[in-house]
């Protein structure tokens, strides 16, 4: 067996069982801008979307900028490869899964179902479900992606890693139930997502309550709810105003 | 798995309360029904508009096909709808989930529209009661160009919610622009003054620019959570009978609204040099308010004939409440169609069109529901868009599956040279 074949085989073996060593130290590729661009074209086609403009070197690992007005209809993706790698998205499949996640957001733009009390959470779970299902249908390794999202902390915009992982697994399970080589029908995946969402809202909303009480607790111990605008960057408008007032 | 999925909403006049939310699975396999039952038992009905149940049925009614059917109500107006999803072959639990979600999306949109009516027609009632919701405009394209000062859906409603939800940021911005006038005690008034200042560019341009950006950001945040909030609001208060009675009476009752109707509908013959139109035929509709005339075009040819029939009948029998039964009036309807499309469309067309009006069959011989709802929807949509421009309610000007027009007949004008011909039609 040639060494490259062996590497491929090992990688294939690891594809669904991610652990921290796998994620950060083994099974890594060098990601190039060209590679991302190429995958983006392929995936946008799969979603039936026009390919978003992509630029490199942003602050965040991966960021979608939706069209800001009706006049300008271009969607932009900003990407920072180094930061992606730092998060653990350091091989091709993991990056593809990430792109898939972002494209799912674009695909479902403006669609909010409102069953989860926090719509940002709902949108994230949707994107995780879609990305994971599509990765499975593409026969690409989604384990690393699921591992990373599964370790995320809860914020106002992102749910607990635990729930995200569960949605991603459900997406994978559904994709596995489809016959091999079946064409990817986004509507079917969406239907399955809705079923999973509706049958899990109680639990998600319980998690959300938990998150809220965590926040309240954090604030309680801090006494003051005042926002310290001085901490913000100089471009912050309110900070600018406050500074001006002081003079 | 379904490969054709169509949700059709028919307003129906009455159904008993127990039937609301029962999903009838017609022709579904036993195992599928079992799965759906299981799925339903796991769902959180407090997050949905109705507590859904499922009922398996294998009776094959003539017009009905395999699929899912459910009666739902607009929780505000209590209008009842029959929603159908036509499914092919096997229906799955995920199809049911999709069905439920589609219905609720439709109903939530309707609610959004209803609340917009409330805000436009009765700002006091609105501001008193809707303190915690924000209603986006149809296209959700909220930006700073909008006139916040009109104390309507875009003024009072978001003002209160924005002010309340972002009191810290908001107070800072208000103080920035309004100075000491702004205080914590009158957040809502501050907001309106602030928006007016931004809108009228009244003040220090730098400060205004800064404020504009912040307000825009706050508004955008509001938009993302608006619909769910609104539905919750309605759900929480759906027991408040007086509020809804007032609301329905003042803002949604077409009869009541007709007394305040301002828009006139004109029917004219097309100009000699005007090009023939395949959809409009020889006649043209116009609307007019305060001297402004706007052409009124329905995208479907039958919508035009249909509207004309209702206008004629309404002028002749203004007290009629029930809709016109087309089956009984089919010959007169065809005559009107010929008149409208004489020399433009083939007379043979009408037989086919009328046939499809009630129900139609697809290539494989399955029955589909007719196009009636499509024609009605086309009218509703066009009217809604145009009347929003006039800031008027379109409700008195449309018919539904169960109602006739309500507009006062002096607001319907047939041009002299066609008046006699039009009034010559008789619908029973
Ligand atoms: Zn996301």
C-alpha cells in the first residue's frame, strides 16, 4: 500500500470519530484560498445560490455579510484561514462543512419558524442540521465539524454545543437513511429538520432558560448592568459620543 | 415521500371548534399515521398556534385526494381556513411537520397583516395595547428612509418596543440628539422626536448621522424577532375578548371599514389607441383617491372578469351578503367573458377555464382543487398592494369565499358609454 493511500485510509477511518488529537493535530491539510473558492462554487451550485463574493483576511474565521439593501444584492463571505485553522477547521472537509453551514444560513435567509424562543439559535441548528446532512450525502467526513461545534459554549446567538451536535447527528442520521447516491433534495432535508425541531422544541427552550439564568447569575454577582462602552473599539459610536461629552 | 406539496387556504364560513387543529390524513398508511401520532406527542403545543391531533381517514371523497387536511383559524379574526397539502404516495411524519409549519407561517403572515391594519386604523388602540411588539413592513426592508413619524406600524409600535428593549443605548442616542429634553420617563416620545429629527435632518449633521446608524441597528435587531413576538402577543391575549372585539370591529370588519372608504373604483373602456391586453380585455379598472388615479390590473384574466361581475352585481344589489354562486350564473358569466375578451381570446377558452375553476385533473388523472382560490388570491394581493399605497384598507373592496363586496356603491363608477351594457347583466 502506498503511503498516500494509507493516509487516505486512515483519514477515512477517522472520519466520524473525532477527538481533540484528531481535530487539532492529525488529519490536517493545508487550506488554500483557491481551494475554498473552488468549494464555494460547487456548494453554491448545490444550494441553487449564486456564488457569494469571498474575501480573505477578516477578523472572524468565517463571516457572512448579507445584502445590506434592496439595491445591492451581493452576499459576501469573509474568511480568515488562519483563524479557521485555530478553531480546528484545518482540513478540507471541515472547511467544506463550515461553508455548507454558512450557505445554509444564506439559503434560509429571512425564514424564521419561531418555535425556539431564540431565533438565532433556531437558525444555527438549522444550519448545523443541513451542513451535516449534506456532508454525509456527499460522503465527506463531517466528524471534525461536529466535534468542534459540539464543544462550543452557549451565547445569545449560538446554542450549547450539545444541542448543536445533536441536530448535526440527526441530519447525518437522516442522510444515512437515504439510499446511496440519491440526489440531494434540500426540501426533504428541510422537512426532516422541521420534524426534528418541532419534536425537540421543549428541550431547546429548557436549555435556553438555563442559558438565561446563567447570564442573570453572572450579572447578579456583578451588581451593575451598565455597559462599559470604554471597553469598545474607538469606532464605536456611543463611545465616541461619550468621549466627546467628557471634553 | 411527497414530491408535490401544495398548501391551499380556503376561507370557510363555519366549522365547530372541536375540528380546529385535527389533521385528517386521507389515504395514509397505518404505519405512517402511527409515526405522525408519535411525533405529535413529542411536540410542544404551547409553541404552536393550535394543539394538533391526527385522524386517519381512508374515505375517498370525489374531489379529494390523498393528503393532509386541517381546519385552522386566524386567532385574531376567528376566520376559519381549510388548509390542504396534496401528497403523493407515502406521506411521512416529516411531511406533516412541513405541513404544520407552512400553515403556521401563512397564518402568522396574516396576523402580521391584521396587526398592521390595527396600527394604521387605530393608532391609539394600538399603542395602548401593543407595547411590546414590532411589526415589520411586508418586505421587511426596514431602513432609515422610512417615515417613522407617521404614528402607525412604523412609528408607535416599534418606538415603544425599541425604547423598552434597548433603553440604555436608546437613551444615549436620544440625549445626543435631543439634549436634556430626553429622559428615561418618556422613552417613546423621545423616540418619535428622535426619528423625526433624523428624518427631517433637523440638527447637527454629525450627531444625526451617528444617531441614524444606531437607530438603524436597533431597528434591524427588532426585525429579526418581530414575528414570533407578535404571535406570542396575540396568543397571550387571545382570551381578552373586549380587545379583540374592538379590534375586529374597528380594524378588520369590512362593513365597518366601508363606512370610511375613500377610494373610488372606475371601470372604463380601453382607449382607442391603447394596445389590447390578453389579461384585461376591452375594459380597464382604475382606483382613485384625492385626485390620484392608478390603474388596477389583476394578473389573471379570470380575476378581471370575476371582479367585474362582483362590481356589477354589487351596484345592482348592494344589500346582497352572500357570494355569487358561479355554478348557477355560469351562462351570464361566460357572456361577460365574451364581452370582455371579444376578438382577443378564443371563445373556446372559456369552457376550459370554467371547468378548471371548480376542480381540475392532472396528467395522471388525480383531482386537484380548482383555480378559484388562485383568482381570489390574485385580487386580494393586487388590492392589498395598491391600497397600502393609499394608506387605506382594501377589505371592503374584495370578496372572499364567503362574502360579497362591502364598498359603498357611490364608490363604484362605470363610465357612461359602458354603463348600460354592464348593468344589463343579471346574476342571481
Ligand atoms: Zn451559523
